[in-house]
């Protein structure tokens, strides 16, 4: 038997991060999911002036909220990243609080529908405008000029916990009556949490009646009590490990999992497939039931058929169920799941296309899939995740079986919900992967002076190997940008006092990672002339380096990466499997830097740029902490007369030898 624990439930963690800071008294919530999306919610509340402290502990994130709600001086722009939950629940919070702000997100989130949550909030009187494409982010909340929100009786055409939560939060914070009914039951974490904090809600926690919830503020003083709880394990995360156990024919025991009836419909599907499921209840906490599950695999997985009211209770697990169906006996059918077309990707299309490429018979329908299991034969091929964590995890489960060999293009996107997923999957793998170091992943360290070709080369090497590209300089630039933006002097005492608690991190993106600092993704601002002029001095400060090294090593523990910078092989990853040190003539480096700017340049420009790079080299080589130098076991490549293709090919040859 394999015994596991999974990270804190993502849905509950989101709500704790967004609702606990609204309480009038202190809150402490432990065990939150450490995923990127939940951290996005924490950042957003900080941007809104909420007093929230966030710490990393062994069990997950712990947040401590002083109480007192929001304190917004001006209308902030809130970056919701790739998190639809963050954007939609924040819309309700802002509408109910009368706070002006702009909600935005990455390209994927901007493509997802917002109208169904914005429309009922507008019907309540919230002043919300689309700043770009109608029905999509970004949206601007103007705050309330006069008066209060209006009472709303909302009849949802589809069951949506996010829409329901946004309307409820607007009603509670605006202290107006709301009634919500849905055609079927959606998850009720928001109701349970608000009720635990003293809000007078009428709903059915037993999940036996219709999907209805009512809030009536009559006689309620309006203060939310502090929230104190430990978040139970995420059932969706557990589902993927259970799926791996079923494909591998091994029993698994998952301790302390959230057992909310609206979240565990997949257990009944697994039983339909022949699995044995033992459920041992534990005391509820924070209004949420919890259980320990022991799941026994059948001799053969059987096909299943799902649709109707069950779909909202299995919506996040459908990618997993689809890959299990690929190895089940018979024809499985998924109906009434059109909602999957507007998730992080069009999950129905991605599942159908990918399973089909692997040789599984799949019929794609407007609202689902029909999958005929292929019980024999090796499944091999490439998996294009489209940056969708559920897709990556589902095909990771399939790959863990001994009869599959899949190349997943973006393993890093699993960080959104389960940062240590690939580690957790290893015990279920039919043939464990050999590890050459205690880290989860493998590291190629690419060092060298400015303009030696590190970034472009490292990015292409990562893409060719299926690794993740990490540019260490972005973290240093992000901290420099933040200091400039806040008017903080770059001397050591000024920055050292504030950097240790700075919210700066690498967040998964289409091509490796982007950087978020203090709740903002600076984007092109990282390359400004002001940042470039000051980044070397800021990066030499010990407090800054401690923060950056922590973030880089976290990425190295979780992923197979190509990391580039100026001390990667000497200070950050001294045990990297492959170290490369790129060099080039200073004149060639000046020419490359000017070409990057895509504008004509003169001989005088070349001379000035050469002097700038020489000065930068002197500063980098003479700084007292981790100066630029070549590691003793690094392989030097002089790129002066080499094309980029030649450099990439040379590193790939070295990698083939290093990883044999």
C-alpha cells in the first residue's frame, strides 16, 4: 500500500485567502495550497490593503490576517494571473465593498468568459465596465458613487460555484438580500466558510435539496468573525494519485482529504470502473467535512458513463477520467461537460486530439467525449498541454504506467495547483526514473558575462530538451524595478529592511517563467534603461541574493530546468549536472546588444556600448558576493564566431553525455 498526503484544497484555500482578510477580527488559516493560483489571491488582497502575512510551512502556506478589511488608497490594477477563481470572486468582493479597481490576467485568463459573473453584479447596481473585449478581462470597477447595491434573485442557467460566490460576497459585503438558485448543485465552500464566520445564510450543507442559497442581512450586525482552520487535502489532487494507483494496480491510502459532497463525485465513477473505495470520516473543521480514503484497484478497469447533475461534482477530474477511460474495457462516455471548453484550455478538444494521436479511439462531441479503451499496446507520443495544469497532470498519470512513454511539453504548469506533483507521482511509476542528485529535476547551468548569448541560447536548449527555461536575471530586475517604483534607495540598509518579506516569485508562463513582484508582473518594465543601470548594484546586496537564491532553488527542486545567469554554476546550483560558461569578444557582445534594440546604430554607438559592457564586466567580476567567474567544472564555449544554432547544438551534445 502507498500512503500519501496531498496539498491543501485549492478551492478552500482560494476562499480563505480572499475572505479571511475581510473579517473584523484576526484569522489564522494553515495548510493552504502552495500553488501559483492561491498565491495570486494572497497578492491581490495585499494590493487591496488587507493586513495579510503569508508563511511557508511544511504543511503548506499559513496566512495570518490582522482583521479590519480593505484599505485602498487608489484604484489598483489587480493581476489575477491565470486564476479564474481569483478574478470572479474578487469581482464580487469589490462590487460589495464599493472599491474601485481593475481586474486583469494573463492571455489565457483574458480569453475566458466573465459576462456570467459581471452581469448579475451589474444587475445589483455595481458599476463595472469592460476595458477591452466585451465579456472578457480586463474589467474596471468604478466603485459606488451613491446609494447601496440592490436586492437580487439570481437564477443561474448553469451551476457555477464562482458566479454563486461572487453574488453572495457582493450581497454580504453590501448588506443586501440575495437569493441564488442553480439547476444542479455546485460546490459550496463559500457558503460553509461564510457561515463559519457568522454570516446568516440559508443553504443545505447536506447536499440533498436543490441548489439554492439565501442571504438576508436583517438583524445581522454585519461583522465577519475571524476564521481559524486547517485546510484539508485537495480531493482533485488526490484523484490524480488515485488514478495512478489504479493504472499501476496498487492500493493507495490518502489521509485527511476534503470530503465535501460537491467535490467527490469522481469516487462514484471510480467505483463504477470497479475500484473499491473505503471512506473513514474525521472531525470536520471550518465547516468542511474530511475523510481518509483507501482505494483498491480492480483486475480490469471498466468503462463508465457520466453526465447530468454529476458533472459539476467531477468537473476538475474529467481529464483524469478521460485518460483512465483510455485504458478501460469498453466505451466510456462523458456528456453535459461543455464547461470544459472555457477552462485554462479547451479541455475537450485537447483531450480528444492528444488521445487520438496516442492511438486511442476518441469521438469529440460538443459537450463531451466518447472514448473506447485501448487495453493493450504501448502509448507513445507528445503531449501539448496548452499551459493547462489538469492536462499535464492527467497525462503524467498515464505516463507513469509502465506501458506508456509520453513527452509532456510543459510540466511546470502543474505548479498552478500542485507544485510537488511530479515528486508525488514517483512512487506510482512502474519504473522509477533514475535521479542523479537529491533534487527533483535536473539542472543545466548557463553562465557568462552580459550579452554573451545566455538568454536566447538557454531558452532554445530548454525547448529542445523539454526542460523549463529560468532567467535568474529577471528576479534581480524585478526587485530593482520594485525599488525604483517605490522610490527606495538602492543602498543596502534601505533594501535589506524590506526585501526579506517581499512577495516576489517565478510564475509559470508559456515559455518558462515570468516574474511577479508585489502582486504585479512588470513585463517590459524589467528591461527599462533605469532598471538596467541599477540592477548590478542591487543584485550584489546580500538580502537580495538570499531571496533570489531561494526562488531559483525552489524551481530547481521541482523542475528540470535550464537556468542562466552569472553565478548559477558557482553559487546557485554548484551540483548542477551540466555547467556551461558562454564567452564572446566584447565588441561582438556590444554588436549583439545593439541589434537587440532593432534600431540603426553608428560606430559611436558601438564604442559607447562597448564601454558600458566593459564597465558592467568589471562590476560583475569585482562584487564581493558571488562575483562572475567560471566554475572549475564548467565547459567554456566561445560564441564569438558561432551561430546560435551551433551553440545550441554544442550544448545539446554535452547534455546527451551528462544525462546518460
